[in-house]
C-alpha cells in the first residue's frame, strides 16, 4: 500500500508541466501551440531559446531524480538492494509517465527524455553520466537534440548489458524498452532528420558564423 502511494506521488511529480509553466510565466504562451507541440526541453530550446530550454531541461531531470528518491521514505528499502532497485525503477517509470501524460496539463506532455535521464542518474549515476557524455558529444557536433537523445537512449542498453554488465534482469529489460520507446516517440524527428529539415537548437552560433565566413572566403 505504501509503495502504491509513493508511485502515485512519483506520477504527480512527473506531471509538473515545467515547460508549460515557463512558457506561460515568461512569454504568456502555451509551448504546445508552437514548434513540435511537445511540452519538453527540446521544443523549449527550439521555441524559447537556450536559456529557457536549459531551465526546463534541468527541472525535468530533477523531477526524475526526486521521484526515484521517494523510496527512502520506506525504511525497508534502505537495506534491501534488489527490492530497492525494483521500487526505484517503478517510481522512475511513474514519473516519466507523468511527464508524457501529465494530469496537470490535460495529459498532453513531452517525450520524457530529460525526466528519464534524471531517473537513471538516481539509480545508476555512472551509466547515466556515460549517456550524458554521448548526448553532449552528438549535440556539440550536430546541434540536433533529437538525434542526441536517440543515440544516448541506444547507448543505455549497451552500457547496461555489455559495458557494465548489470546483473538485475529488470534493469536490463528496462534499458532495452527505453531505447525502443525513445526511437518510437521520435519517429517524426527521424523523418525530419532524414529529409534534412530537423531544427537545430540555437547554440554554438559563433562557431557557425566562423564556418560561414571561412566558406565565403574560400569561395
């Protein structure tokens, strides 16, 4: 019974509509009416810029971490590692579900990548940092948040199954499902990437301007 209550709380934490709150407070708009229509960090970067996109991303990550941390409210799980991991996974999944289908925003949310990252950070920080490294590297090279998210998600089961060889079967299954879900939820982005029309986030503008000047000088 206590676990069910915590899972409900985790869902409510995930349902906090960070991007919607930021867009309405600072711009007086509903972020879901612009860009891709998603209530997540990627669309916020695209529509509102890197300052507010970063703000939303950080808070969405914290939602996942806070939800997973609820396990500590039940003393039993402090000393039982396997049971603790299973509950943490359940809490994290509830938070991600809340972000995708938020009760506080008409069940129309984002894709849950940032909240998922916060969840993995709380459960297995080493693997999470590895995925973050891949995300940042791809983002630096391409400025495509969608592509960065997809490749980081694919890296999760690779890290769990082969690099760190995690023993917990539920964690292995979770990692595989996450990779599949991220790919499925980014189908439109994949289509835009293949057509070369996917939007890039507004970072590294100085680098782009230098490249443009060099190309013009070479011509």
